């Protein structure tokens, strides 16, 4: 655990009790811990930076801090108070045009040299039991500074669902797998919808290969972070994928990613006095 730059706690893991000392040591050494509100509620507020109020709301809009709200499948949001030194990375918009409020759904709290990121959307799932769109947003923000290569489309643009790629470390270097999503639209748990006109014929196949002819750029700064033999050296990432309606690239590619990893956060704090219900 201590060797990984990011630890993402999935499921209903209990980090209190005997595990808490390992969590504190991990954060002291500069790690970034991502936890669901279920796990965060069992940690001291001094670590998680949040405290549930006991109230749960239902929202249909969310947005990265400073961005424009966008609609999504209804999802639950656990209301919390958060420490003054914590930063909200994403919000949920509750209500309608006449009466609405905002609740945080991603909160980053610095602890020692490390940081804890708490999601207040239980298990990061909507009421349809599919991944909330803030999930790829968060994933991209966390991996932006860790990947040793960057994948672009042939025209230089970043992928927005046209291609899916996976990165793995081998004994001799890095293996990048490119998968064209041309003509395919698929949700996380649903059946694939295939546009046969988009995948049929030699011309379409050539276009798909050209579209998938992504350029792989070496990122020297990120590569230096990958030490030989380190447990963190194997990393896989799917950007955009074949799922429609996923805002997978906005976080990393608008510069917000610097707020995610420990040791890279901006010193500035957004003024959100009208939204803040923080404690001491």
C-alpha cells in the first residue's frame, strides 16, 4: 500500500481500527487515498475532512467546480459538512430553477504530505446502478501525472470516446493497446449498440484504422515517476471508452488535474462562501 501514489478503496472496506494506522502512515508519506462516503464515515474527521449530517438528497445535475451543470441519471448524494481547509472538486445541483442548492460530491482534504478524496455519491453509482459521470472525471485527474505516455488521435486531439486505450508495463518498456470504438455505443452494463454502416466494408475499416491511429507521446516527467520493479509500475487506463455521454477528458485537459494528487494542489482556495457549511 505504501508504495502506490494512489490507493482507491472500493466496496465497503473498513479503514478504521487496525487499518487506521496504516492509512495515517500512507498519508504521512504523501499518498492519495480515494474513499467512498461509506468508508469515510468510519474515519475520524481529522483524516477524512468530512462528517455526514444524516441527510441524503437526490440530484440530476452535477458539475466540476467552476464549470457548467450538466444533467445525468438521478443519483443519491449524502450531505456532509467539511473542514475549512478542504477543497470541493465537484458539485451536485439540487432542485429546479426557482429553488436550488449545491452539495459537494468530490472533496479533497490534505493530510500531512498526502490527501484524502471523498465521494459523497454512494459507491459512485447512479440510481440506475451505473457509474456516475464524475467517476472518469476523477480517474483522469488522478492519473494525469502518473502515465508515462499520452495518447492522441491522428489529428492531435485528445480522445473523446472515439478510441479506448490501455497501458501496461512489460519487462522491456510499455505496451499500449488501442481499440477503435467506431460504430459502437455501449454503456457500462448494457448491451452494445452497433452501427453496421460504421464498421462494414474496407473503406470503413480503413477509416477506423486511421481514426484509431492515435499518436503515443512520451511524457518524460511522468516516466521518471515509474521506477523499475515498483508495484505501481503497472497501470491501465481507459479514456472515454465506447460509452456515450461520458465527460472523461474534461478534468485532465482543462488543467484541474493538479488539484488531485498529493503534493500538486494549488495553494489557492476557491471562495464559496454562499455554499460552504464547513466546520472548524
